[in-house]
């Protein structure tokens, strides 16, 4: 694919992936705070609609009167939970090879360009914390090359990490069960809209 | 003239940190008569500018907000708080109404807002959705209707007294309570009012003289240094802790001595204009109802001016007043204007007219009973009733005269003629305004329906309808031809229709009129009723007049030799027939007998179609 400026394009795409990861991370915090007190004031459907229509808006949910900090989300202020942020960036960056079929201006992204985008996203903060995410870049690249379906983008790795490392959120409480259930619905919907937005983002950089 | 008393209030958010004054009665009248047109138009103009430029125009918004602040002191008090977004609310309501969108749809439309205007709309609607705000414009306009309705309910009418006004007010309020109870509005969501001594009101530290408050703070500064923060109590039901908090706060001013003389004098001077009590109201409706209550308590009422039709304030002793003190377009008050007009004398009431005498009862015919022998009725003096008609000579006659049942003498239109009428109607209707003008079509169709009705009621005959249908067939052909040529038919056929209508009474003068193929003779008129018929008519167990239906016997097909009917076996069919084309004539079937008649089923003759090369 031909870009106006390849370096800017790769940096911009990596930035987009980073903001997507942060948006995911913050959204889960907002959902957790919603369960605290605003359970009957704020509709979860509105929260999801707002996020999937603005996938890189990291603080968009404050408009609904929710807060992602303070005592309402104190269980998420632990060091162990904060390590999930790089994992979320990694979960989006590792699927960069899925952009291969996207053709703009008659040309798809080259393997080199895809790898550079992945590397740039990783250098901005992506990391497979404790190898909780089973997918790797090469595995996804192989599946895309062979035309095979990718594994679904689920919240399984997220829940596994919570159960293993964050006991405050894995205990049986109304808020925790609400969060884990909402994560199941949110992850799949978010990735579908994020990927579409990421593909559209390429057009901004192409010649 | 009534001098209205003042009411001091603050809103629940204490947004202004001040006490606001309200003239009881006058602010109600002002609110009920307030014209929101300027506000509305300015708000819409602000919306249009925002759509063009992408940002909300601050100057126009401020102008609109200032306009609506004059509607009621409560709106003025909340202009930076609860009513700060009233202009945006008006824009949202206008967009939803003009584009027929719901708030949810508008919210979705602005969800990926790129411009500040859309972001502002999105944020405001998000507040509606999460119960952190409501459309204040619709609330204010709704409450204006509430005020107007309540004023009319309580004060409209001539014969009003204080007690009656109070009763009507209580009635109205009770009706509202019932309605809100049925809506299951929780108690803590109902409009409420708290009354405070001004120095104990929530915003007293700022609303009461600031210099007096500062001097007190200086005296208690050291003790107040270690006070706890009791504001963050989201999980706690604070209503149960009011006394606990009160004791905690008192502990930081315990043992305070009296102020010195100069300080005391300053305090007295600063607090000269303090009201006796301050109301903290939860909503605009609470303040409106409070105003009605205080008006009722202080004997202030409203009355409609007989000149201008607007309400004005009166006391309980002024119910006789008819005119207000407003200056109208003549430059005079309504009262002054009424004083200048000549007094009109009412005409004397007419003397009561004696009611007309009741009409004499009409003579009622009493039929003779069966115990009278027919011979006795020949003598009129023996008839035991009074009637204007001559006495009947036989027993049968009065029965015929007074008990004649109605029997329809018209004819039913047969199905095939009905279908022809429908087909004709559809054919001409299709070409209305193409081959025939709409007015002429209307004339023709009304003539057809009148003809059919006349036939059914017996005022016309079926033959007349058939003649008209024959004429209409010709008319339909003319219309079809004219429509193809894209012109209307000439007026002549319609004029002929009118002539025809005039001439239908004398069919012989029509001329060469052919009946359609399916002409039928109309059914014979029903037989004149006889005594025998009538006696059966009144019998309880009369037998029906029609015969019972017996189906005809099924037809029997004879003359089929038994040898022709063979057992089914593939071999008996022999060789399949040769397929041949060209001029082939298939033989007709053998003659058969159906119901005693011989019939031959003729087979079609097939001929090969030769194509021209």
C-alpha cells in the first residue's frame, strides 16, 4: 500500500491501536463504576453504543455521569489490575495481520508494513502480560495467509487473569459478576467495530 | 389596589447563595400571562446559527436566557443552575418536533459528534437519559398551563367567595395528589418546601450579611480548624443522622460568648432587612403552589376584569370589583374607562306568560272485540268508540285499514344485471377525467344509483334500467374512443342523458332502443292481500310460504356397453398411439345418453400452423 508518508502512517496506526486498548481498559472501569451506584440510572446498552461508535475516545463515557476513578473503582486501582492495560493493547496489535485483505488504491498492506505497525504498537505499550493471550503475531499471520478464520475475540483471557491475579474482582459480588458478564458482551462487539474503524483509518494515510 | 406581600425563597441547590424575593400573586399573574414567543424565536435562531457555524452562539443564547428569566423569579434564581441549559433544551425540543425524532434518535445521531454544537446536544441528552437533568423548556411551558388552569379553576366565575376559592383550591390540589399517586411518584420526588429562619437556611453563611458572617468566623476560627468533612456520605441515609451532625457542628461553637457592643450594633444594622422566614423549594411547581396557599391565607384573590378579560388581584372584601387597574391601549385603566361609559339600563323583565293549555287528546281508535257479531256493527250507534272514519260495515274492513303490513312492491335486480352495472361503472370510472369529465361522470353514476334504487323501491321498473344500461353501453364505447384520442366526449351524450331522464316516464317515445341479449321480463306484481293471507299472517304457527327444496336426481349415463369397460391391465391398452402431426382429425366419441338425451362430445380439429419463411 502506498502512503503519503509511511512513517507517519505507521505511527498513526500504532497510535490508533494504543488508543483502542486504552478505550477498552477505561470502558471496563466505567462499567464497574456503573454497577456501584448508577445501575438503574445508566443503561449498559447506551454505554456500549457510545463506545463502539467512538472506539478511540478514551474518556467518552464521562458524559453519562460515570467516573473511572475514586472509591467506586478502588478494586481496579491495584498494580495487578493495571497490568491488564498493556495486554489489551497487545490483544489488538497481535491481530494486525488481519488488515492484509484490506485493499486501498488497488494495493494491500505489505507484510513488512504490517509488521512495522505491530512493532510500533508494541513499542508504545503493548505487552502480553504473563502470556495470558494465547495468540501470537506469526500465528495470526499464518491463519490470514491460509485464509482460515481467526479465533474469536473473547474476554476469556481477561477473565482468566482476573480469577488468577485480582482476587478483589474475582470474589462473588454483584459488581464483579456484572463486570465479568458485561466483558463477555463488550469484547466481541468492540473488536468488530474497532477493526472496521482501523481499516477506515488507513484511507487517511494512503496516496 | 392590593399591595402584594413578599415571599423569600432559595432553590434547593443554593446556586446563587442568596435569598430571592417574590411578590405573592403578582408573580403568578406575570407567569401565567408571560409570552414565550421572543424566547422561542431567539432560541431557534441560536440553533440555526449553531448548525451553520458548528458552535452555539453565546450572545444569542444569553439573550434568550435573559428573556425567559423574566417569566418567574424562580427561573431567574436558577438561570445559572437548573435553568442554565433551557435554551439548549428548547433547541432539542424543536429539532425533535420538527424532524419527528425521538430524543434517543437524536442522541444516536450526535453520538460521534465532530462539532461542538453536536457535542453539546449529545451531552445534554445524555443527562436526560441518566436522570441527571430534564428538558426545562417543556417543564416551564407545561407549568404555565398548570398555573393558567389552576387560576381558571379557582377564580373564574361571578359568585366567588373566599370559602369557595379555598374549597376549589383544595379540590384541585387533591385531584393532583390522586393523579400523582396513580403515577406511583415516590414521596421524595414530590415537590416539597422547607421553611427556615433566614439565619438557619442552608446558604445563610453566604446569603445573610457577609460582613456579619466574617466577623463570627473570625471568632470561631481556631475551633473550626479541626472540623471533620461530613459531606461524603453517599452510602448513608443522612436523614437519620441530622441530629448527630447537628450536635457535631455545635461542638465547634460551644461556649461562644456574646458579641461586643460595636459588633452587636453592626449586626443589627446588617440584619435589618432580613425576612422572617425563608422557603427552600425543591421545584418551580412547589413555589407556585406555595404562592396559591399564601394568597389563600392572606385573603388575596384573583378576578377577571370585565373589560380586558385579564385577571387582577383583589382582597376578600373586594369581590364586587369588576375592573382592573391596568392601563390599556386607550391610555386609561379599565376602571377609569368603565366609569366614563354611560350606564345602561336593563329592560324590564317581561311579565310571566301563562303556559298554554294542554292540547286535547286525539280520539283513539279502539278496535271492536270478537264478541260483537257482524250484524250488530251495521248499526253505528252500537259502536262503543269514537272515530272520524265511517263505521266499518264488516269485520274484515277495519283490519285491512289499520293493520296492513308493509310489503315491498319493488323488484330485486338480478345478479347478471348487477354485474353489468358494476362493469359499466368500472369502465367509465377508469376513464374519468380522461374521456369524460369528473362532473359528468358524477352525474352519470348518481343517475345509475338512483335508477337502481327506484327499481328496488318500486318507483321504477327494470325495463327502464335496462334501457339506461343500453344507453350507457354506447356511452362507455364513446368514452373509450375519446380517451384514446385524449379528449373528452362531446357534451351531446350528457345532454341526451338529461333528455333521457326527462323522457323515461314515456318509454315509447325513446325511439330505436334495443334491449340487451339477457333481457328478462320483470316479475309479476305481488298478489293483492286477501283476508285469508292476513289471517295466516297473525297466526302463531303459520306455515312458511315457500316450498321445501328437493334436489334433482343425479343424471344417469346409459348405453355404455359393459364390454367397453375393461379390467385395468397394461396389456389391454395395446400399442401406444402414434404421435402424428399435420392435419389430423380425431374421431368424435360415441354418442352417449344423459338424462334421456343423446349427446356427442366433439373433439377439436388440430391443424399444423405453417410458418411463413
